[in-house]
C-alpha cells in the first residue's frame, strides 16, 4: 500500500508525515536517515521534551523545546570508545564521565587519571549513615582532612584505623590518640612497648 507514492517499496510505504493515535510494532522498528531523531513530546508541559539522536558516532539523549530547535545534551554514549558522559545543567560539559578503555570514573573531569578521579574546588567524599552520622575526606589547597561526626546521636565522634579487621589506632573527639587502645586517656596513649 502506498500513501503519497505510486510505487510502494514495502507493504506500507508512507511518503510525508503520518499522524497516529498509537503505534504497535511487533518486531524491529528502524528509523534511518543522515540525522534521524526520535522525539518524545510531553503535551502537559512546556519545552520539556526528550530527543534521542545518533550524531557523529555518538548516541545522545537531549532535552528539547516544543519547536524541536533547541536541544540540551544530558547523556552521550561514544560508540567507538564506549565512553559515557553525563552533562551538567547547561548541557555543554560532561561532569560525570566513564572512560571505558581506562575503566576510570571522572566526577567533574572528562579525563580521569585514577580509577576514581574527583575534580572540584575543595572536593570531598562523604559517607552518611541512616542515623545522620557521617565520615568524610576533604581536600583543598594542598591539605587533606578526615572528618567524623556522629550527627544527631549522643555518641562521641572518633576516627578509627583498622588493620586486618582489628583496630590499630584511634583519634577521639578530644584529639587524644590511642595506639593499641580504643580509649586513649592522654594526648598520646600507647598500649604495649615503644
């Protein structure tokens, strides 16, 4: 059947735009063209639509406006390398980047130099428990800080270092350091020989 064409090349050949209330495909659906896009338009919102598009060897997920003439990249998959980029709010710079060949994750950088590379002004990693307590590692201006905070609990905060599953050293909330003891009584409390 040909619609808009006198020589159909398939069972249904439509030349032009087809508008439907729904479409069910049993099998493969192929969209082809030099630049082919698939749009998901939300009719209950303004300028918050989704565009899927292959572009120069990449696959992009973008936010697009109602006129489909302004697109903001949110996600990119590089087919050649397997690299994956998640973009910041303007859609211009990847801020969460997976380097597939190096098997490295970059946060704030698209060229991670370690398996996990966090790039920011005063970067920090925080581990928060469900009780509100947390531990974090913070760096900046050539310094490194390890912090512990029991948050809303009544317990005292401390930093514990373990070796082979056993506590080897502790710094308590008073700044006392215990080596071989979990309850240092003085500025430096060593249990065992020195």
